[in-house]
């Protein structure tokens, strides 16, 4: 139970820093710009980011942070039929 509490506290800190500094929006715009609207390239770039984040964060924290970063862009591209 204590391990889960520490993990969730760490995730909360990372998400707060990301949302406060605006890194999430910048990262999302970079991924969207580099992929030029191509969904496959966007997913590959997100997978690379997942590998990099996974080096410093636990797996669950990495997925939550990437979900915070990229879920809106991927969803909007899927709805628009781009890819």
C-alpha cells in the first residue's frame, strides 16, 4: 500500500510540473508537427517517447504521463480521419 502511495505521489508531482510549465502542450505540438498529421508516424514518435520516459519512470507512471501528453492529439487525428 505504501509503495502505491509513493508511486501516485510521484506521478502527481510529474503531472503538476508538466501542466504548470506548459511542457505538455509544447511536447504535443512538437509530436504533431514532426508527424505532419500522419497517425503512424505520430504513434512511432510516442512509442519512442515512451521508451525514453520509461528509463526514468516506472512503467505505469510513464503511460500516465504520455497519456497526459499525447492522448488529445492522437484522438483528434483519429476522428479527423488523418493517417
